[in-house]
C-alpha cells in the first residue's frame, strides 16, 4: 500500500555522535491521519533522537526527548490513497499499515456479546472524520430502518447523547451503540462478518489486514476511490451517501453476509497485505535514520529535480519532432505540387 499525506519532515543535523534533532510538521486536523505517524516518531525518540512535533494533537508517548508544540489549523482535506502497482523512485518508501498494532482482547462486556454472536455480527463506524450524530434526520432514519431489518447483532460507533432524532427506545435490540469501540480489536474477532465504514484509509487498512469484508458508504474526498479499489478486489460493495437508501443498503449487506466469496477474497488480500519482509514501522525508522546518517541522502533523489521545466516535460524534444514532421510534410507537399504542375504542362502541350 502507498501513503501520501500533507506531511513535511524537516531534518537538521548536529555535530553530535549519538543522536540527531528531528522536526515533524503535521498540518492535519484529524487524529486518525496523525495516528499513521505516531509510532514512527515514538520509535525514533526511544532510539535517542530529539524529536519536536508541531501538530494539532499531543503525542501519547511520555518521553523527555519528545516535545510537542500545539498548533491551530484550518480544516484541510488530507488526500491519502491506497494504490496498486506503481513505479517509485528510491526515496519513496511504502509504509502502509504503519499504525496497525497487534489486536488485544476486547473489554469483558463487549467480548461476551461478540462471542455470543455465533452466526456473526456487523461492526459499523464512520471514523473520526464523519460524525453520524450530526447526520440529518432523513439519513438517521434510513440507517435506523436498515438496522431494524438486518437481524444480526450490530455494534455501532455513535454518540447518541441528547440526540434530537434517535432516542434510546428507538434502538433495535440487536444494535449496541457506544461513543467509542476498540476498532482493531473488534475487527480481529472471529465472529465479525462485515464492516460498514465511510472508507477512510486507516479503517480500510485495518479491515484488509484482518480480512474483513467492507460495505462502504463514502462521503467525500478519497473515500470513494479507496473503496472502489477494494471493490475491484472482490471484498467490498459501495453505496455513496448521496444515493443511499434503506433498501439498497439492506440488500448489499445481506448479500455480503450470505456470499462466502467476499470473505474468501478478504482473507486472500489479508495474506498479501501482511506478507512483507519487514514491518512498516521498522522501514520507516530505518530509512529516517538512513537519511540522517547520509545528510539528506540526495543520491536517492531522482535527477529530474535538476532539470528545467522544458527538459522535464520534453518540450524541446517535442518541438524538434514537430519541426521535423512539418519539414517532411512541407517537402512532400512541394514534391506533389511540382509533379502536378509538370503533368498539367504535359497535358497542355499535347492538346496544342
């Protein structure tokens, strides 16, 4: 998997033998996106580097050489995509799944409910970007109608405190709501059969890593393209929020619960996703320290950065080829015209 994000990593070098100073600037107003890099700077700090982080969210690690500087940011669209095969230059390292941790046992009450769902259960969460408690009344009632019809246990991440539309007595008995669920841990449970999600990159990597089929309800940004990639691989169906209906959502969910092909494909891609020579975190730490050791590692950068714009886009070559083509066409036209003129002169003489 390939990650791109609005991340600027500035490295300054000291004349010290043991560590370097690392400055991390993360202009992302969404915690789930910062989570991708949390483990990298924590691991670097644990190895003795002095790390300073400028971000909207504090680091969870409590280390003396890890400093957080809070910043206030406008809401940005962080475009991160799950990509397939692509040609990459040596200074681009793929670290998809860097935020993934080994699943742990669920809290006792949740573990009991999940274990009791012998025929499987559904987990529904729209991440940290999309807040379902702020959906309009029409969308909430669609989801509520869908949940009443699905007939299997559903764990739904939503805060219904003082919700003006959905009251506690309206929640079906098969639905369990909480403000927060340990997502990785619940997706790792053997009884989970389907993950309903907005299509955020972090959530999809967790589902892919753990082999869980996905019913995607994208809202904006890269969510639709992320989900379409999974759909092309055979373990996701997609229904955008703009065209969502209770009936289509129910049909797709029931199809995915009954058809073992979705689960088989999810398990197949899980094996592919997890089959790596080294862990993403290890790669990120190694290559960061590699850049530190080799003063920015300019030898890994593409030579194209030294080219002028007309060289980079081969404008000079294109102009030369067009000029040659024009010359050939012009020469051919002149020859044809001259041959035509001679033929006309010959016919005129014969008539005379």
